[in-house]
């Protein structure tokens, strides 16, 4: 069965970026000069998705405006690259907006999309987890899903100090970079973490997950946790993990956003030398 739909949840309050998120959606804060929502939609287009469902809250309409027709802007050829990219993405996909009235967790955000997904497997991309590289991680995960007929989540090895802030899996490798998951826990205490493999915001899930989410009780922070629902799939159709090789940044935090912006600036020749020169001032 083809996987053509992807959900991109952005309804969080963005409290770590206050006060700017009082007026600007977190997903619109730029990495260098491009917002994280742009990268998320671009990754979906690379994966041949044809429908993007953005789950947002009231006051985030700037995201809709961002993807509207960009032909009205008269800019020079150098600055038109990103605007042309937006137009190209609009030609390849349809974007639908769903409002999450009260932010009650990632699981609840996904649940709002049940009618739009229409009984097919689907992808999820979290813009806070920016993954940069030539390949679309969600595209690679689609291939594994279609081959293995199993739910799949993205994984990354992280320092142990980060484990209490992430979802962590208990898993063993069954092929290169592919893991069979036997358990998972959301934000474990350090001594309860089953591994150093953390869940990163990319998922390919079956339609069955909606029925499970409807029965899932609030967990950490009194929110409906997607991790709790996915755990229920382990004993049914199975859950696999894909350890990606591309660079990852948590742009849901100011320091992660800064690191991603520096990384992107270093890919632009006219910026790279200036950044290197600037950073040299901070050497001992």
C-alpha cells in the first residue's frame, strides 16, 4: 500500500522560545534564514508524499501564509532560490490544516488527523527534530515499512546525559541500522534507560494507531504520549527502528537552533570563512 500522507504537528506552545513565540510560531523561527517547517515539508516532498497535514493551534496562521504563492515577491536571482523551492513544493503536494484546540500532547495531535488519513499507513515528521543531509530520512523509512510491513521509528545514539529527556528504546540490531524494538520508555530515569538509542521525530505508522490513541490515557505531563500508543504495537504487528546517519539538531531549543544555524552557514562559501573568523575570537 502506498504511503502518501504525512502529519507535521506544530501546535506546541514553544515556551522555551518565549517571549518571541508570543507572536511567532516556533516552527517559523528560522534556522539561519529558513524556518524548520520548510525543512519538514521539503523532506516530505523528497519522500514522494502528496499530502501534508499540519496540526497547529490558533494564532499560527503565519505558517499558512508562508506556503502561499510566492510569485508576488520581486527579488534578485540569488535570493529567489527558497521562494522557488516553496512554489515547487506547492506543485508537488497539497497542504491541509487541522487545529488542535488544546495542546494535549503529540498523541492527541496525531489523533486529530484520523479522518484525513483515511485508513492508510502514514508518516509523521516533527519539525523540532531537524535532520540535514542529502537523503530524506522519512523516505528511507517508507522503503523499510513497505518491505517489512512493520511500524518504524527513527533512532539515534545519544549521550547518556540526554536520555532522561527523550523516548528511549530497548532493541537489538537485525540488519545494518535496522533494529527490532522490544520495549520503549518515555523520559526514563537514567538508571532505567534500556539503551542509548533515543527516538527522534520521524515515524511511519499504520492506521491502527488511531484506535490505540483513542484508548491511551494521559502519561508524562498529563499528555497523550505517542510513545505509549506505539508501545502497544510491539506485540501486534511489531515495531522497527531505523538508525539514520544524517546530522540531527534539536531546534526546539535555543542552543539546538543556534547549532543548526551555524551548521547551515558553514555550507555557504561566502558565510563559512566569516563564521570561522568570528569563532576564532573565542579560542583560548
